[in-house]
C-alpha cells in the first residue's frame, strides 16, 4: 500500500500501462491488416486502389494511436514530483486516451469511406465486429453517400470526444493548480530559499 501511494511508482505504473496498450494496439490490429490485404487481392482491378488506400489509412491510424500513447507515457513519467500524483496524472491520461481514439477512428473512417467509394462493397468486408463497435451509430450502406456518412460521423465523433475530454482534463488541471501545491526539486529552488530551509533563517 505504501508503494501504491508513492508518486514515482504511480507515474511509472501508468506510463508502463500506456506503453503496453500501444503494443497491444499494434498486435490486435495485425489480423485486421492481413484480412484486409486478402480482400484487396480479391478485388477487381477498378477497386484495388480503394483497398490499397484503406490499408494506408489503417496503418496510419494504428501508428497515430500507438505513437500518441507512447508520447503521453513519457509525459506522465516526466511529471514534476508533488502531492496527489493521481490527480496530476489524470489530465494527461485522459488526453492520451482521447487522442489515441480520435486519431484511430478518424483515419479508419476516412479509409473506410474511400474503400466504399472505389469498391461499392460493404464495410463488413474489411472491418471486424470489434472495429465496427467503434462506430455504433453509423450504417454501412455500400454507396457514395454511405461512405460520406461514415466518414463524417467518424470524424465528428472523434472531434467531439476529443473536445469534451480536453475540457474535463483542463478542469482537473485547474483544480490541481489551484488547490494542490507542487513540490519543486531542491535543485530548482532559488538559492536563498534553499539556504533558509536548511538553516531556518
């Protein structure tokens, strides 16, 4: 219990968890990538470009999500030590999850729309049920307007979630800055303050 309450331990644990999540994102999306690749090879010539562009967008989506988590993991680990570490970690953690989700979903939505436009096939051809769950309110009509709807809703939902999460994260940050004192490392404090703290002057 003492270890769980330590600032450094909490920062290291959350940072490591985000790095593990980044690795899992890559691993869990590999089957989708290879499945979509098989679908691309089965497409007619006029639809291959749409399949290839979907694969490009999908790879970018996975990269953006994983890279975002890695960046935020380093930000969390480098937080200045202070009181109430969980409260200070929370804004960065919220931002990490929202940014990874927004980057992943928006790029997949763009790629899926391009796939529909070029192939006139249902999105179930390339999106697994787990991925489809990220778009619960979007249909999969294999038409030009269906592709536009899928792309717009995916991008708008991503922006909305990102904005709401940033508002919550900023609100937590304001509360932390207002009520939680941050302890500066000894080396960063002014010389006169270090002198007074040591000799009581």
